[in-house]
């Protein structure tokens, strides 16, 4: 059959003519395995049944285990298919069960041409195992179609062998490539394992550091809470704590003021030295003026009112905290002692009474003072007769005008007393 085999399936030319011009029988009974020609048994057993299935059926038919190799089992099974026996019946039943779907499909074919067309379609689809069995056992399969089926299957086996060799070559190449990739994968896995180990160690180290930092943070929070409780307890045990804090601030301000005054004293000493030199020069000029025979009379000139407090204590009630230094400078420049009370904003009202009692005169900044302090100052000065000047604008210039007002009132009072004494002396 190999001598005239071709690569393409043979075209079916119709049923053969029997002797006398008659055609083959057209019955509907399908042929059994032992009804087929001997040349069909080899491809049916070799192609349609897998080797493990064939060996299982042979063992079952023998009632034991066959120790022959695959070729001997195949040859023995093909020989037994020539007549009906236990093995051929087992093979028949297995083929019918395995290819039930194809048998039902080929049952629809009513003529030999229909069977040949179904076989050609199976070859095009590449699924020929079940179609081969269904076509060979079909009732309309004649000798010509049987020859076509066997030749096509023979060529398909050759092509399958060539394809298998190509697949084997490809498989070997894939095995080599797989070996290389496996080695690379091993290296990558080793590197990944090393990196995972390093990262795990780093994560553990960072986790321990995080736990330590959290513990330190909790400890600091606890210490802060304890310190806050201690500060609250100290404040509760010292009712005058806020007052002490303000007094401490005032002490710091007074220390700064003292430093400023010391610097001023140094400047005044320098000015005094220069004034002494100027006075000596004036004395020389006076001696020269005494030797003159005539001295031109000069008309008296009126001088502005000067403020001189003569170490009196001036209490300034109210005013802006930023202007206190200017207030102090104005009072001390004219010889007074400066005292201040903020009018009840931060200083206690109880201190105001003692400050009013120690003051010689009071200047009340009405624009920056509480109502209670204002009425207390007004009532105290009215009861005691202590001099008080109310200033609306809280500025250093307003303070100077208030001092000038007090000084002018003192000057007028002195002039009145002098005139009264002169009248008393004239009457006497």
C-alpha cells in the first residue's frame, strides 16, 4: 500500500461494478470488527485504541497479565480480530462505546457518496480516529471506499510521524531553553530570598525602633502630665502666683530702667564737666563786666512756668503699658518719684489704696482705666483733699500738661499767700 500512496486523499469515483453488471448490496446492518478485511485491522487497532486500553482489554480476555511488549500485544490483537472471539468482542464493544458520537453522525449518511463526504470533512477538521471507525463499519462502505480510507489513514500516519519528529525536536529545544530558564529562575529566586531576608531584618529593626520611640513618647507624655499637675498644684497652693509673676516682670522692667538711668547719669556727668568749663569762662566775663562804669539796664522778661516737684511722689493711674517708661522719664526729669497703677487691668484694686495713700499728687488717665478704679481715685482724692488731675488723652504730652497745671496752681497759691503777708505787714 505504500508503493502507490499519495499525500492527498483519493477521490471516490462511485461504487464498484459486480460481475454481471450488478451493484453491491444496500442493506442497513453495520459491519463488525471481524467482518472487516484483514488489512483494516492493523490501522483500526493501532489508531483507534490507545496502547494502555488495548493492553487492559488483552489482559481481561486472557484472564491474567500479558508480559509481552507493546508490538507483540498489537500483533496478537490484530491476529485475533480476524474471527469472532472474546478479545474481538471486547475490542468491538470498546470501539462502539468510545466513538458513539461519530457512529451516530455517520448513520445519517444514506449513500456511499455521503460517507465519503463525511470522511473528507473529518480529514479537513483533523479529527479522523472516530470517523475512520464509523466509516469502515458503515453499511454503505464498499471496497473502493475502504481502500481510500486505508490509504488516507496510512498517509496521515506518515504525516503524524513527521509531525511527531518535528515536535520532538521542538520539545528538545524547549527542554534546553527550559533548563537555561530554570537556572536563571534559581538565581532570581536566590536573589529574591536574600533580598526578602534583608528586608525582613530591616523591618524587624524598624519595628523595634518604632516600639522604643513609642515607649519614649509615652514616657514624655506621662512626665508632661505629671509636671502639669505639679504646676497646677503649685498655683493652687499660692493664690498670689499670678501677682508674683507680674511683680517679677515689673522688677525686670525696673532693672532695665535702672540701667537706663545709670547711662543717663554718665551722660549728665559729662555734660556737668563741660558746663563747669563754661561756667569758669562766664566768671571771667563777669569780672570784666564789673570794671565797666555803666551798666545798661535790662527790662525783665516773663519766663514760662517750670515744673519742679521737689522729690514728690506722683501716682499715675491708668495709661498704656508701652508709655510707662515715657511717664517715668517725664516725672523723674522734673525731680519727682514715679509710681504707677494700671487701673485694675492686671494690678489688684487693693494695691491702689496703698498707692493713693503714699502719693503726693495723682494723675488719672481717664481714657485707659476701669470704672471701679476711676471712682475709687475720685472718691479718695475728694475725701482726703489730695491734688488730682484727670487727663483724657493717655500720652506723655498730656502728662506734662497735667504737671504744668498743678505747678501753675501751686505758683498762684504762693503768690496769693505772699500778697496777703505783704498786706499784713503794711497794716502792722
